[in-house]
C-alpha cells in the first residue's frame, strides 16, 4: 500500500478544524493542522460560510490530499445550532467536491471509538491520543485534534477494508 495524504475536517460555524496526515498502513506522518475561524460578530452567515469554503479550498490546494473525511453532524436539542453546523459541513464538502476529492463521513462516536477505544471519550482524551499516535511534541487544540482523529479513524477503516476484514456495525456504529 502506498502513502495516502488525507484531509480531515471537524466542521463548525465559528471554528472549523482541519488536519492533514500522510498514512501508510498504520504509519502516520503529521503534515499540518489548524483552525478556520469565523467568529467575528461583523460577518453575516453567508460571509462566514464563504470563509470556510475558501479556506478549505486553500488547504486542499496547499497540501494536495487525495481524500477527505469529515465528522457527521450531530443533531442536538438546539435546531439553529444543528442547522449552522450542517451548513458549515456542507460548504466544507462542497470545497472537496470542487477539487474532486472523495469524501468519507464518520460519527463522533466512531471517531472516538477508533482513536481512544471509547466512543464516549472526553475531548481531552482524544487530544492526548492524537498527540501520542502522531508523536507530536505538544497537545493540539480540540478542533485540530478532532480533525486529525477523523483522519486516523478513516485510515483504520480503509485498512480494514483493504485487508478484507469484516467490520461489525450496530446502529450504524463500528463496534
């Protein structure tokens, strides 16, 4: 299996995390990560969505990933928050489509289970495991770590598929 560069996205209207990793089976090379911030009170929703779209496009052009993975939207009690998150997610996916990247989606539960071993892990646990798995000198912020964790989850799923192992699911979740 050759090395594959993967872009992970943790969507958010105020802060969208991104992470780029070169994956070769179970060997990882950290390339970059960061946060796209749109939390200015002076910007309206379409302007904020355009910033996310443009920055994801710029990240794709800069790092040239071959695949993108993104966290699936969690529907919570606040419909407006869920809608805003879905819109941020949508423009991130549109940027990938614009650059002909295949898109893979994972729930937060799948990502946490894959990286930490516990689908209900705390953010700090995800951050710590991302730091350890990528051999980073310090812990990254939660948005960057979540995006990188999405890549690690995706690589694990793709490795299982390539090895032709069966994955067990329950309620749409990887067991």
